[in-house]
C-alpha cells in the first residue's frame, strides 16, 4: 500500500493533507504518515500535492508486519514496514 511521509512540517502545507483526506481513502495514519487504501497510485497522491516541494515529503510502499519487524507504528497500533 502507498503511504506519504511528511518529512518537513515547516514547509508542508496543511491544506495538502486536507485535500488528500477529502479525496483519497486514508486507512491509517500517525503524526507524519498517511497510509492509503490499496488501489491508490502514486499518480493519485501526487495529483493532490503537486505544489509541495519534493523535500517536504516522501512516498513509500508499505506492508503490514508483526511488531518485531515494525518500522512505523500507526495510530491504530498496526505495524508497517517499507517495501524496498
């Protein structure tokens, strides 16, 4: 599944997060991480954040994993790891 990691909150525009939430299915999140429903593509995500500077965010491909393999813990308590 696709995810968006906000790397720099100072230059990231909160309205971009609002647009993503209004138009795409976000299944989980944490402070700086939005995790999208399967089926949303990089192109879908980029269409709502095209004005953001590239150093403000990073797009990731994640998978759910057991706690022992966790890289990111979302607000739901679900553990995720980046697929490289």
